[in-house]
C-alpha cells in the first residue's frame, strides 16, 4: 500500500510538471505572405512581417525561419540579423528558393531583421516560435522586462578617448559596397562617433574565390581617406591608419571586389563633447486667441504665452469692435499704458511698437469697449 501511494505521488507530480511546462511554453508556426520586392540594402523586421506586436515579440523565442524568395540575378544573398549582428547569410537563386535557418537555443524574436544584399522578390516567411507565457496580460501597462535585451540598449553616448570599439560584421560583399560603420557602432555598442577622431580601422576579412582580389578603404565624412589595402586570403587583421584630426560626422568602409568581412575594430583618438543645441525659435510668432475684452475683461499675454521668456518688441492685432463703430485698445502693464490703437467693426491689423522690449508676463490688452481679439502676431527681441 505504501509503495502504491509513492508511485501515485510520483505520477501526480510528473503530470503537474508536464502541465506546467505546457502552460509556460507553447510552440507555434507563424506564416505570412509578403509578395514584396526588396531593393539592395533594404531591411525588414521579422516581427513586422509576422504581424507581431512589440509586446508579443518580447515574449517569443524563434526556433527556425523558412524563407521563400526569388532572385532577379543568377544568385542573391539574403542576410538575417539580430540587433545588427549577422546570424545567417543564405543564397537565393533565380528560381524559387526555400531556405531554412535554425536559430540557437533561447534566441529572442526581438531585433531580428532580414537584409537584402541584392535585389530579390520575397514571397513569404514562416517562423517556428516558442511563446513564453507569463501571468501578465497583454493590456498590462507594466510588462516584465525582456529577458533577452540588446547588448547596449538606451540613449547613445560618446566613446572614451583612445577606446577600441570591436564590431561584428559577418557580411559578404559582391563587386562593391560601403559598410556603414557608424550605424554598426550605434546598433551594437549604443555609441555615437560624432565628435570623435579616428586613429585607425582594423579589418578582419578575406576575398571570396581563389585568385581574386578585394580591397578596403575608409570613408570619412563622405570622402575616401587613408590608403587602399588588399585583403589577405589567410584572413589576417588588416590595419588602415587614418590619424585624422577631423571630427566624425559619418564613417564607412568601402569594399571593392568580392569579399567576406568578419569583423572591424575602430581605434578612437580624442573625443570632443557634443552638447545639445537649443532649437532656434521664430522671431515672429502668431497666436490664435479668439477672446473678447471689455470693461471687466482684460487679456493677459502670459495666458497665451505661458512658457515664453523672450522680450516683446511689437504686437500686431487682428481685432474688431463689437459694440460700436470704433473702439480703443491699450497695451499696458499694471502700472502704465505703453501704447494705444483704434479698431473698427471691419477686421484690422494695427501694430503697437514698444519703446522698451517687455516680458509678456507684464503685458495685458484692455479696452473700455467690447473688442474681439482674433489673433496676435508678436515680434520678439531675438530669435533664440
């Protein structure tokens, strides 16, 4: 009896474990017809192709991906990336190709993209995914943190002086192509190269095909700099010295010939801090008011310009009298009248110019007659 009870308990807990695992994870196959031509260097997010929401993709692991596509050339390359890092690079032929990619265990669906190295026609995609169920409903405003975030999420920051930045490229190039290194730095490291000087770029790669030559050269701010060097078939590290004192606005690597670039390292020199610039504001600003002023009602300019700190030089009114043929409107402070003008029942645009520029917090429009203020055109002392 005791032995039977023990066996029953073992079977009971085993059943509980199986039911819990089936509750926690559920495999599914998602397929979508795309029917879209991909231009060269065009990329698409896999979650967009599968019509998966941002919340859902954080709760999915991808097991495999099957792609149906046709090449407009004799052969095309289609890369699969995650957060800018290459995972696979299948070849697509002119006839319909079916390629299947098996992902490593615990690969999140988030950040996976399809990049067309050549022009091709993408017919459909099919992905086998594993749904990670959690007790949080999709409408929960505070979903759990993604267990597989990108390596360096968050806002961009500048690198440290003399820092070596390693990048995984894993990209095949046909004939000629520029690899955007500044984009890879942003995607993989969360850094911006703007304001930095570059000492050298080290390339790890090799030419594709026996007896073929392929060269690399740095592109700094849209122009070629440094020496053009040829890749070694033995895949040795190839340094490209720059030693430029020019600050980076854009950085790329031009590859000529058929080559496979495995990785790139960037040696940073001095870094000049980049401070955010305040956006320039217009010197003349138009404000819609639609308010009536009179004996018991004034228009405080601080109400229509609540966050404005600049000083006002002149005000143009679009206004009309509501109580008579003519009405007088005064621009005043709590202590004195700075200027007056006359409006009629016909819409007018009279101007009041201030002898001394004044803050809007101290200004008001007032009248002893009923006047409708449609809008104001305000000229400030400076455009900043």
